[in-house]
C-alpha cells in the first residue's frame, strides 16, 4: 500500500463528501486506503460516508475522544508507506499526492511534510510555524486580540520548518515506528506541533512543500464554541510546555494563565 488517509470527523456532513471526492482524485495513481474515524457525530456524517461510492473504513466512536486519540485509531490500522492526516473540510488538488510522495521519497531524511493551505477565497492560510517559547506566548498574550495575527512569511519556498498543521500532514510510516503515535493527552490543538517536535528530537526533518495546494474551507468551524476552544487551547498549551519546556517556563505560564483567566471572568461579571 502506497498511502493511508486518516480523516477524523465530528458533525462534518457539510464537507465530508467533497473531501472524499477530492481524496480519490488526488490519490488516483496510488494504491491507497481511507480510514474515517467519527467522534460521535449527531448529524448525517456517517450516513454520507456509508453512501460514498468508493471503499472507506468507517470507525464509529461512542464518544468524542478528541483528535489525537481518533487519529491513532486510524494509524493503528494503516498499512501505507505514507500516511496522510486530513481534516474533513480540506479539498486536495487533483493528482497532487503522487508528486508529494515522490518528493518525500527523494528526501529520506524527511519524516513529515505539509502543503500550502488556502482559505475558501484563495487567500493564504497559516499552516506552519516555529515552536512556541515562553517569550512568544507571553508576547501574544499582552497584545490586543485584533493584533494577534501570525506573519504569513516563507509560504512560497520549499524547505524545512519546525512544524506543519495536522489539517494536512503527510507522514512517513517509518517515523511512527520511530517516535510513536500522537500524544493522546491532547484533546485538540498542539498535538500536531508536539508530534513534529518529537520527530525533530529523533533526527527527522519536517518540510513545507508549497508546490501542492489544498483548500481548508472552515479552519474555525467551531467558532460558535469560542469559550470551549479557548479553554482547550490553554489546556493543550500548558501541557505542551509541561512536557517540552523547562519546569520554570511551565510554572510561569501556568501562573500567568490563571491570572488572565481570573481577570477575564471579573470583567465579564
């Protein structure tokens, strides 16, 4: 098997059929398999998937286990030389996965590769970056929300980077044998960044390959649950620092996070 595609869904009926159709066109020259792990959708996602014209292995969870654990269920069953983690609202260019896999085969040091992601209107989307430091996190914390934008630089150049987003992440199977699967202590957010960091620690390279483009239609699909998202981001960020940064950095971030949370609650009330 050349490629295994792992897609995690939760109430994704609006996008999943277009996503699956784009996958079939993008991987048409490859021997591939598709695993779709559903985190207890309450809409018609599973019905749409079961009606898809091509073979998809559907794993139905009885509860929402989060992104990392659901991905690992797919990784456990994957048999491809390469594995693509893909969000259900991503549409891939036709015929694009074969050249991307060829690119990885030409660079044996590469364990992970990401592509250029675009918004629905064709504008550039943030999809790679540097690992967070205490300084970079604190700097963003003190900025007004309207100024907390990421700089979209280096998106036209193929090359190494710290991490790429799990919305579209192509992984060499041997890497998983070397570093293991995603850390399931992350429910959502930061698990992709952490996975890339563990790859770097083992000597693997992470690349950004802008020759391949994909549309990520709804990167903020849960914007109506902003308080839930912000809470998960804080939890995941703290765990990332506890796991990967110095104890002093973790405690400083923990204290400041609690102060900011307390202040925010006082302002609301």
